[in-house]
C-alpha cells in the first residue's frame, strides 16, 4: 500500500472513497449526513480553489499582457507583484457601496450572486485529478453547459436593475452574445461526447488517447475555444463592457464588493472555460510523472495563456459581426464537424 | 488702403450682390476647393472686408475674392450650397466679425459661448476681462 | 453654443445620445449630439468651441517672433508643420531667401513629425477599437523620434523650433547617427503595426465600406490630407502648391479607392512609408551651409498679405498673414485641416450605426485645439 500522500496526489478518488466508506461504517451517522459532510468538504475545497485561482489568474493576466506590451506589469506589491490582486481586492472591499436610487434594490443586490453562484456550481463536475471531482455525474457535460447558462440571468438582472439605459443595453447585448455562442459550443462538445461514447467527464478524460482529442477534433477545439471566449465576454468579444463605447455595460452602476463579485466571476469563468477545454480536448489530468492535478492545472493555464494572448492582440468585434460570426460561421462549421464525427465513429 | 499682395493668387474685388454669381462661375471653372472664408476689419474705412480664398486642383491656381460690406449691418449671401465647407467658415466669420450671411441654413454660434456680447475680432472690441499687454520697448 | 432642434419624440424610437465633452473616444474636448433611431444615426450635431482660446485675436497683439510658440499649441501633434506654415508666411512677406540647409532640416523635421503624428493616431485608434497592444508598440517607436526631435529643438512635443529665417542652432552631432539607426529599423516597425492593426481581419470588418465619402463631397467639404486622399484623390500640398525642396524629392502620394474608413487608415500607413523614403533622400543629400539667414532684431515686414500652406499630418495647414508694417501683424488667419474634416462628420455618419461612430471619428484624426483655435 503506497503512502497516503502518494495516494492523495495520484489517486485521490479511491482514497476519498475509502474514507467515506469508513465513515459510513464507523461513525454511526445517518448515511445522508456523512455524504453531506463530504460534499461540504468538496465545496470548501472548491471555494478555496476559486479564491486562490482568482488571485493567481488575475496576476497572470496582468503579467502576460504587460510582457506582450513591452511592459513589466505589477512588480511592487509582494515578490513579482504576486500580492497585487490581494491589494486590489482589499481596495474594492473598503469602497463605498453605491446603489442607484431608482434601481430595483432586491434584484440589484441579487444579480452578482446569481452570476457567482452559477460559476461556482460548475466546480461540481470538473475533474481536477484521478477521482478528484466532487460529483462525477453521468451527465456531467450537460450539467456544465446548462448551469453555465444560468449566469445569463444574473447579467440580464444586473443590467435591468441598474435602471440605466447603458447598463440595460449592455446587459441585453451580453445575454444575446452568450446565448448565441452556446449553440456552436454545445455542438463542439457533442462531437467529443460522440467520440468518447459518454457524457460523464471522467469517462471522457479516460477515453482520450494520450495526446488528447485535440488531434482528432481540431475543428471542434477551435470552435469551442472561440465560442467559450465569446461566452465569457472576453477578448475580441467584450463589446458589452467596452468602455470606449458604452461606459461599462451592465456593470456600470456596480461598485465595491458587488463589482468585485462580477469581476471574480469573470476570471473564474475564464479558468473554467479553459479547464473544460482541457478536459474535453487535451486529456484532462492525464500525463506522466507529475501528479494528475498538476497536469490538469498546467494544461488549463496553457489554454488560459492562449485566451489572454488572443484578448490582447485583437481589436473588438462590432455587435452585428459578433452575431454573424456565431450564426453564419461557427454554427455551420459545428454542424459539419458533428456530422463528420458521427459518420466516422460509425464507420471506423 | 491697398495691400500689396506677396501671394501669387489673383485678387478680385466684387460687390456683395455679385458674390454668388462670381463663386458659381469660379466653381464651374474648376475652383472646387474653398480654402477659407474670413474677414478683415477696416475701421478707418468703416468696412469689413470678407476674403474668400479658392483653389483649383486641376489648374493648381489660387484666387482670392474680396467683398466689402459696411461695418454696421453688413450682409452677404451665403454660399453653403456651392461649397459645403462654407457652412462652418461662415458661422465662424459671422460670430467673430458681426457679418450676416443671409440664407445660411444654421446660423448658430460655432466657437463662442452664447453669452458673449460683441464681435471679438473687430478692432474696437472690448470686454471687462480683456487686459492689454504691456507695451514692448524697441530694444 | 446654442442647442440643436430637439428630436421628434412622438415617433417612438428616436432619442438623443450625447457623446462628450468628456468621452474616451472623442480625442479631445468636443461634443457630438446624435439623434438616434434605435441603433441607426439619423442626425449628428457637432458642438465645438470648448477649447477656443481666441488665438487669432491674440496674435494681433504679439510680435511676429512671439507668435511661433503659439503655433505649436494649436495642433500639438504636428507642431513642426504649424511652425513651418507660419514661419514661411512671414519669410515670404520679408522676401527672404532661405538657404538650402535650412530647407533640408525643415523637411527632415517635418517628415519625422508626420510619422510621429501618424503613430499616435494609430495608437489611439487601436485603443478605441479595443486593441490595446498597438498603442504600446507605436509609443515605443514614437519615443525614438521624440528623442531625436528633442535633441534638435529642446522640446518633445511642442517644439518651437523654427525661427523666421532658419533655426537658432544647427542640428546636433548626435542627430544623424540616431536618424540612421531609426531609418534602418522603422521600415519593419511600420510593417509590424500594419499587420497588427490595419490588416487585422476584425479591424477590416469594422472599417471596410464604413463611412464612405465621395471625392466630390470631400473636396466640397474642404477636406484635405489623408481624409481626402482616401477618396481616390491623390492631392497633397507638397505637389499641388509645392514648397521647399519637395519638387526635387522622389515620393508617391498614396490614395485610397473607396473613401471608406479603412482607406483612411491605409493611407496613413502608406504615408509613413513614403515619409521614410523622403527622410532617406534628405539625409543623403544633406548639404553644408548656413542654418539661418540674419534678420533684423526688430522684425517689421513691409505691408502686404500672404497665404502660406504646408502639408501637415492632418491636411493643409495654412497661415494667412496680413501686415500693415509695424512689429505686430494686422491679422492672422489659421486655416486648419481638422476644422474642415470635422464638418463632414454629419454627412459621413448619417445612416450608419452608433457603433461606427467611434471608428469613423477616429479615422478622421481630429485634434480639437486645432478646430477651435
């Protein structure tokens, strides 16, 4: 029996299952209580990861963007500027929370939490390592796509409740954009599910060859990357928040901690989109030598790097071009990809 | 007082009533570019001299058309329909010199605030905030 | 500034959108009131005069030499061109013969200034469109030029370099090595910026076919410079009313085909390349000689009037100077390209979407102090 540490790193699933079985048998608690406790443990771990990830990824983006722009990026607060995000968060926390007088207070307050909740819920099915997943649902992929869509409600709510025509326009544009790009994203994911023969995230990771599905689904990968980029309102698709055109879109009236929540959600979504792409196309946590969780993070941050690269290179797409791209280019390509995949799966 | 032009442009002085015909003729002859419209205040003679500088891209030749109007109630026809650029040049000249361009589609003030009284570029313009510069000595 | 007529609010979708005077995309303090019908621009009312400083009146109370620093500040991005237009007007009034070396220095500075201005235009335009990186690349290149200009004139932006009759000091010894280094490197930098922004597919999609103005209308609106040349009109003051040593230099006047926003951008990139050509020729043929002509300390041009124009980065910059004898001018009229270029905006933008406002205004390359004077 290898050491617990080794199993924790390399085979978390069976280790945790063992603990749970022991708890069920030995503690004398009702089984739902044991399960609830373990799920709470996963939730706490996910929340911790969310916070640390946000801290890291914002720093990462600022440094990478800076170097691409011949600058250095934050380098004063902490070694290599690593504590910059902490400082910024602290600043946001102590700011005055302004709610416009004519805003719908309840909805205004709720909107950031809806968005953050939708984002947080996505951690449930994400396989960080061998068995290192809160609940490997047999419809994991569908869950991921569906719950991700809940954030649209939060965005629309935020835009509408602000009682400001710019916010409303921004919110509606965001919503339209997210909904339109869902379709090619879903179709790209479907092609992968066809190849793997399952909708469970864990199965998809295990079904992939060692080099991942990216070589078998290059078009799918590109489609998914572009569509995800649009769904998280980033990069060339950030018209809803473009400050040179509509002030800040749906986020205009938000300040202090509420703004921080939207901000946090955006960066967490960035990571989740990359993580999802990693799971589906890059082989997830698989890789030699290093612990699975390390591979997962390395691959995810590689995709994050690419998304950052894209954002800082390209100008913004105009709203109608954005829609055209989704419906007239990505959708037909995605359908074609799905068709070809289906035929090849049947034939080969 | 005659000004001796150092400029190669031909100088043409006309009556206000002939302005539109003159400019129409010049435009049809190829003077498609109205470089600027401005004015010179000549208080000693009691006139404001409007200056229109035109240029022909085809012939590479400039021409300057000058119109004199009385300082009080001076009026000339607008040429906005002949040269679209005249719209703004005429508005500016009107507010700075107090000349009226009749027929102008939009004679609002362009550069000056609405509450400023007087015509700033006239030689006799005064304003409580206007302080003269100290005199410059010869050396 | 009085208000424009109010929109007809009884027809549902019309509303007024106020852009400015403080707005990141207006490149200066100006205000545009847009009457919109949904997403479409029905009418546009520009409001200017926020930066009106009464310079033309001011000049009537300044000595001829004292006016030169003011000319920098009308269009601070093309200070050299403004200096040149004014100084050459006074020199013609005085009937001065300008030495060859002075002309060569003037051409060198003017073309460097043109490149500088176009780089800044590109940087700000990219920023408006959401491309953040070209800004920093362009500024890196600008820094090289700014250092050269500062070596020569002492000023980075508002140079106040030209004098009536030439220059106070000759070019420093360090200028030419810097220039040679710059000439070797910059060709590739233009290509890089071109690929990064102007040839980028998203940029092209946003600008091609957008904001078209025909050649006839452009000339009627008094447009000059790249805005005019984009409309299939290769007209440039350096060829139409030649001055200085430009007749002896070999360069092309780039002209666009369609008169749309993309063409206006493309013309500026090409102009940077042509400026490089001119710089190379001027550096190679740089003569020996005097860097100025002696003029009397008390400058009193004889009575007369003259209009002198140069091709600035934005178009035709002209000074109409009227002298009645004496040490101060009787009248100075500044003919500025942005003034006329901006007046065409309502026509260009009518019927387009509001999202195009930023793209089109950026392509006009306006500098507001020049509009208002």
